[in-house]
C-alpha cells in the first residue's frame, strides 16, 4: 500500500485518541497525519510515532491534500464536513450514525461484509459499537445454521459516551466514596454504583435510538432485512469495553460444541468459554485488545433451536477505531 495522507477529525476524543494507537500498531502507511478537532483543543500536541503533532481547528480547508479522513466527532460534524472532505478528494470513513442507514453508503465490518466497500461513493460508515461486537459473533452462527431472531441486552461502558463520560465515572465514584453529591453532565444518570437502561434518546415505541441502531444496522450488515432483533441497552459503571448477553434463534439446530468450534475459528472472535475454570469474557480483560471474546455458550431454553451466550469487547478499539482503520486498509 502506498503511504496515504490521513486526517483524523475528532482527534482529541476517546475514539480519536484510540485511532492513533491503532494506526501506529498496524503500521498503517502514513505519508502525513493531520489531527483536527474543535477550538477547545486546538494547539494541544499529541505524540505519534516519536513525533509531536499539533491538533488543528477543523475548517473548510482542512482536507486539502488528504486521501483518507477518519471522522469521529459526532453526526453534525460528519454531515457538515464529510461532503467537504469528499469534494477535496478524500475518502471518508465515518464513525458517527449520520450516514449509516443511507442506502448509498456501505456499512462495513471487514470480517463480515468486506465486499460492501466496493460500492462506496466517497463515504463508508463504521457501524455502532455494540452492533459491531454483536455481528462478529452472529456471523459464523448465521452461516452455519441461519439466524431467525436475536434478543440482546448490552452492558455498555461509560467511555461509549465519550471522554467526558469516562472522566465523570471516575469523579462520581470518588465523590460517592467521600459522601459528596455529584452532578453529572455527560452521562444521562448517576453511574457511580448504579446502572441505567438508557443509551441515547427514547423513540415513540419505547425503544431507544441505540436499540434501533442494533436492529437496523445488524440487518444491513448481515444482509437480512427482516431479521428480528430485540435490544435493551444499559449503561454500566465500567470504564472501557461493552458486554452483551445474547440469545439467538436459528433455522437449524446447532450444537454447543459445533458453535464453539465455529467461533474459535471465526475472524475477529476469541472463544473464552471454560466456566468450570471461571473463564468467560469480561470487560476488564478486553481493554486495548482487538477481538470480541465470546463465552458462556449454552443451548437456548426459550428460543429454540437456539443458543445463548455472553460477549465482551473493546468498543473504542474494535467497536470504533480498529474497525475504521480496517475499512481504510480495505479501501
Ligand atoms: N466512544 C465510543 O465508544 C464510540 C464508539 C463508536 C462510535 N463513536 C462515535 O464516535 C464519535 C466520537 O465519539 P467519542 O466517544 O470519541 O466522543 P468524545 O470523546 O466526546 O470526542 C469528541 C471529539 O469530537 C470533537 N468535536 C466535537 N465537536 C466538534 C466540532 N464542532 N468541530 C470539530 N471537532 C469537534 C472533539 O473535539 P474537542 O476535544 O476539541 O471538543 C473531540 O475530539 C461520535 O460520533 C460517537 O457516536 C463513539
């Protein structure tokens, strides 16, 4: 691959910072790297491969000479600046939800539907973080036995709501231990010694937007437009890495032993399933790691034929930065 001129939009954020780790770790061929954010962090310097790079203010001229722009600054910024980046000749890999359900925009998890990038017209969307972790585990099961329905509950880390939310989790726990009140801003509810069943806003039918993303994005990535996916998304006082409890109904029976073998050999998945030795996926073990870990596999008791399992993965890494860099590599 020829070295590329790369820009990161949202370089000071939780995902933006992780981009730097992933680009360096994967030895992505970089001719130049431009770091962009809001005026709040302009002038800060960030270490990258032995250099100290400045963060610049995002503006209309930011994409001159850029080949690949990795966007991670929210939907409004993507809607405004992705067309500007395209007009300057850059291909955009977008981490926000702005373009994910646009039929003209590929929504890609490279281990699952890499062929989808071929049809891009300048923008490729990176799926929702919980959805990426889920489809990595669903894909080998679907190929072997056909997916009929999915019921999933998420246990989402504070960092899923950004850098400020991660800091708020720490400060609010410290305040609680001192017996002091704490007024959260980035998080929707108190998270110290608490969990709450709301990620994103509520929709008229009682589901949240995050739960809708898990339904519609899973359908688009797997190419299963009618797949029922019933999600409940919950914020938990974990700093980094999402976990999910998943029950699937299959078209054909699939033994637990066969499912284990399929998952052990699936790209992007790590089988972690030895309950007798207390081996199962946990967020604390997945921070900074690439695969999604799957375990607690058992025959479903309600959805039949089916399987029930648990997974955990780093939503900043595979759920955001790594998946986006893998898309850039495909491009
Ligand atoms: N956190 C996750 O686990 C995760 C996973 C998948 C996808 N995503 C998506 O990735 C995006 C970023 O999430 P995050 O968690 O990294 O959020 P974050 O920690 O709050 O970072 C937001 C970044 O966007 C920048 N930004 C905000 N408004 C801007 C503007 N008007 N112009 C230029 N830069 C602006 C911020 O710059 P300043 O620091 O200068 O304000 C910061 O660099 C969101 O779309 C989110 O939905 C997040």
